[in-house]
């Protein structure tokens, strides 16, 4: 089997393990977080040492922007209605040769918790994400006023997430993430699909809009609610509310992945529930999307956005870079990337196909409510993760297996997305068509 090769990067010397916060302080357990990841997934392999780049000494180093990939026009859903994604825009728009990573246009102040310590949203292998408020800058430098127009522009939020490296060799990783975010925000419709990026501060400090909820936290709360209201009537329904709700979530996320791959030309590299944030959340976190089920006003009560692009890479790149798979979350990682030969290869990386697999597992978790994906011990989960193409069969042996019935909607939507990569795993655009057909079939049921 051909070893996956890194599709793209901004810095040819980067390793970019995910910087998703993995924990939350006890004092902040009730405070909204941009990243909530309190489960304990299978431990990843030890992060590899990264090679530092001598050419990356400036935060706003100009970087080349890729030509977006052409594709047929898929659809996206907004406010409950299906609408075409304008994939023709990049073909009519010539990206600039270079652009700068914008400086954050305002100042931030880290908040304190009840014990007087810096308040955090969470921590990860490479970063700490702090809670901060904003205030206008007292002055603006000439260089900041010359930020090119294609840089992301955002209104000043009251609360932001300040992402700082927590070790010396993480600096280059967060710089790369800032460049990815700056590029993505230069693409059309980026606000529909990715977390708002405010800019960079100091050497490698990212400022992002604080979004209160993650899909992981929402799934956890819905699973808790479902366990308390378990009945034979609902035992086959996805825990997030209903099959119709689950299909809408699938459509939103697969549309976002199609935009990321086919319009922006970027591989995310670390898709999982903790890296999907929920903006415009209506009601409480306990699953208000469970409102109406059969033929009534069924719609999502939030907008899912991709976050944490520390492992993201451009699809078209001139030079491969070092392996970035050493800190993956195994349960959500495509099995072809978990082979020892791939993990040892310094040029291995996530791909568009592995992104599809990771999102499929994320949607499977949204159906059954088990954030660790597989049943059993750590060793058993590790083994089953290496056989990820059998994930649908594996989860049926768990406590919530009834929520993924054979030949049901969940299986029909996911089965082609979790196949072996060399056995016909679908691409994002093909997958979107499968989701839309499933939605059409469900809408004809009375």
C-alpha cells in the first residue's frame, strides 16, 4: 500500500500535532469553553521532535496562497434550507501571490479564576488556551494599518480565546496555524465553516473568537439526557435528538468538509467532536435541538464550525514536511495512518481521505453518544481503531449499538466514508450527495 504523503504546508520544517485543549480546570467546569475535551481517549504515541525553521523568524512572513481545487457545485444548509456552495468563485478569483498574517487589532486581558489564577479554556500538548476580555488599542502602528484587505476582518468580541504555546518547540506550530487561518479567512464563505480568527499577537499567540460550546460537550450532554429518558421508542434514535436532526448535522459538517477540500484546498488533519465548535447556540447545552421530531419544525439550533487548524495543510504543496501524526487521537484517526510504517515515515501526513474517515467517526459518535467510540479497554480500543473500516460493526457490540441499526440511516450515510482507503472510500463531494439523498428519502416518510 502506498504510504500517505503530506499534501501541503506553509513551513517545510513543521511538525504540527493538534493543539486541542484536552482538559479544563475544575474551577471552570461550568464556564463555556472554546474547546471542551474531558474524555480520556486512547493515548497517542509520543510526539516527535520537530525541526526548527531558520526562515520562520517573523510572524507576518509573506506566504504563497494555493489555487483552489475545482469541483462540481455541492450544497450547504443554512437555516434549515439546502443551498448551493459557490464553488465556482475560486475559479473566477485569482488569489494574491502573498499575504500577511494579520496582527490582532485590539488588546486582550487574561481573566482570573476564583483562585486568582489565569483562567483557561483548556490545555493541549502544544498550547494553553486562556480566557480573555478585549479593549481597544491605545495606538496603532504603521505596519498594522497596512494589513492587506484579504486578511480576516472581525468585529471586536467581548470574550476571546488566547492560544499560547506551552513549550518552546510549539511556537512554529502556532505560527503555521495562524497562517492557515489567515489563508482560510481569505476564501469565500469562510465565516460559515471555520472559527473566527482575530489575528496574532507577540511571537506566536493566536487570538480567536470565544465560542461557548463544542460538539463534544453537546454530545456528552445529549447522551446524559438520553440515558435518563431511555425508552423502546427512542432506543434506535441518535442521541442528539432524532434521525432528522442527525441528518442535518451530517449535512452541515459534510458541506463544511467539501468547502474545506474543494474550495479552500486544505486538509484539516484532526477532525473530532472537540474540534467542532457550536456558534449561535439556542436554548441550553442539553440538546434543545430535540424539539420537534416527526414532520414538524425540525432544525439544528446551532451552527457547527471547524476549529483547531494546528495540523492543517494545503492540498497542493511543493515540498512535503515532517510527520504530524504522533499526537493524533487514535479512535478518530483513519486506520491507514495508524500503521507503524506510516507513523515512522517522516513525510506521512493526514489526507483528504483520512479527513473523511475522521468526520464519519465524529458523526457516528453523534448518533450513539460514546465519545471513546469503541467499547472495551484501552488495548481493545487501540486494536479496533487499527481496524477502523469495521467501526460500524464494532460499535454495535457496545451499549449504544441499537442506535446504529443495520441498514438504517446512519449506516447508509457512513458506510462508504469508513471504508478502507483503497477500497472505495468516498470523497467529500460524493459523500455530500449521499447525505442529500438520505435527507430526501427521509423527507418522503410520513
